[in-house]
């Protein structure tokens, strides 16, 4: 909150917050995948992929996104640095 | 004559389904159409008090379903509008007393004799909701400009599409223009963008609604209030009339933008 908002002159714009939070929560609602389930999915995915290639577990990211008319699970799976792989 | 069956539903409770059903019933009947309002909220009967007909109830919808009376016997005629009727919900039973097939069978009996059948859905996504949408030709989803109500509306829109009753049309109720203007309430455009659905009406927060409910005379009975006029406009839009969306906040740009958004989204 800036000075103007504190003295009641500016816009507090909580509606903007509401909109952003709604957009995020609806992405999960519509896919039927809660953030917790995505974490579980991520752990499973890491286990499966690790059987084949060494990956950097801490940097794996799974995100639900939406483009025009389709929702997507996007996985970003960085491999372990080359020297550790050998 | 073949009635159009309109179900008013929301997911979240208390957003204005019963108020909207009573007012759309009054507004449609005021134009000379014949209208039957069915209270599908079994166990939590309320449409009767909002319409001011609670003292005239003899039979209810479950009595009809279970064959204790004829459909016509359960229909209560409005005090002012000759062509407006209510079929009350049972108060001492629950939603399982009625099935979606019962709803379809009984509304089919009415179709040939009336212009509109309005169904007031219970809150929730269970049996009562499924009963209410089973016979619908048009589903109106009502919501408030508030995070949880919009979220539930999104869920309902998904379920309605899954039941092939979509796409449905949105009534945004209890809008406070002053809060929208200062950025503290979700605006119509935000909500339409989030829900990706056609709009059929915007109803302002209006004390006249409560006053009218106290008397048992829906606000749409006269044009004296903003909420009453908003419901009358929704009735006209249901009738296929092109009625501009009222600019609640007195800004000129607002109505133009909403109209453009509607066009871009395509009329359903
Ligand atoms: N536009 C409005 N302005 C002011 N008050 C309103 C407005 N619309 C509805 N209300 C009030 O909100 C309350 C809830 O309305 P209503 O009973 O129609 O909701 P509902 O969706 O049918 O609830 P339920 O889910 O319990 O069936 C009532 O007290 C009603 O008077
Ligand atoms: Mg109700």
C-alpha cells in the first residue's frame, strides 16, 4: 500500500487481487488437479525419469497453464550437470 | 404454444436465485406471458414467501410427484398477475423425493399451456441441482462479484456443459457500482473474461429488494427501483429483445464496452 492509498486517496484495487487469485484457482479447478496433487505427480514423474537419466530434482517444475482453448501441463526437467552425469 | 423452460442456478447459496426467479416470473407475466414458477429447493421452501403466496399453499410439488394431487391443484395463482403461477416445494421432504425424470415428465405436462416455466434451483451440485436442470432449455447462472461465488459459478458452468445444457447465460447480482469504480469489487468485464460466458443481466445491490421481500411483492412489480428495472430488462432479453446493458456506474464508456464484448463473444 502506498502513501496515497493509506490516506484514502488512491485506489486500493483489491478487485485486481481477486481477479488474479480467481484466474489461478480456476486453472486448477478446471483441470481437477489441486496444487497438492501436482506436487505428488511431480514426485512420481521424478522417480520415473530418474530411472533413465539423472536429473536435478530441486529444479523440476510442473505448471498448469492455459492457452486459447486447452489446458496444458508443462514440465521443465533440468538434467543434472554433465560432470555428475558421467 | 410451447413453453421455454428456464432454470436459475448458482452453485453457491444465497446469491439471489430465488429473488431472480420471483422477479423474472413477475417481469415476464407483466408483459402478458403466462408463467409457472417451480420451487425445486425441496426441504428449504422459499419462493412462496418471496412471491407472497405462502398462505395459499395446499399441495406441493412432491404431492404431485407422488400422485396425491393433480399438477393443476398444486399451482397457486399470483395475487396480482392472472397469468403467474407458483408450484411450491415440499418443506418436510428432501431432494431425493424427486428425480430428474419426474421434473421432465411434469414440466412436459405444462409445456403446451404456458409460455414460460421458471425453475428455482437449490444451491449445491447434487441431486437438487440435477433435478432443476434436467428439463431446462435455458440455464441462467447467477453470481455475485465475489471470489467464492464466481469460482462456484465456474464449476456450475462446467457441469451444465457436461450435461449438454450449455452454454448458459450469466446474471451478475448485487453489484455495488461505487466499489467497482474504486477498484474494490470485480467488474462485469473481469467476470465475463474469467467465466467466458454470455451476460444476460446486471442487477445492482439495492435495498428495495429486501423491502420488497418483506412485503412479499417482488421488486420487478414496479419500475421504481434499479433492481426492479434490471430484472425487467433481463425478462426482455429472454424474450429476444435487444436491450442495452444498463450503465450502473454512470460512466458512458461502460455500456459500449460491454456491448462490444458480447458481440465478440458471440450471442448464444
Ligand atoms: N440485488 C440485490 N440487492 C440486495 N439484496 C439482494 C439482492 N439480491 C438478493 N438479495 C438478498 O440476498 C439474500 C439471498 O437471496 P436469495 O434467497 O434470492 O438467494 P438464493 O440464491 O435463492 O439462496 P439459497 O441458495 O439459500 O436458495 C436475500 O436476503 C435477498 O433479499
Ligand atoms: Mg433460494
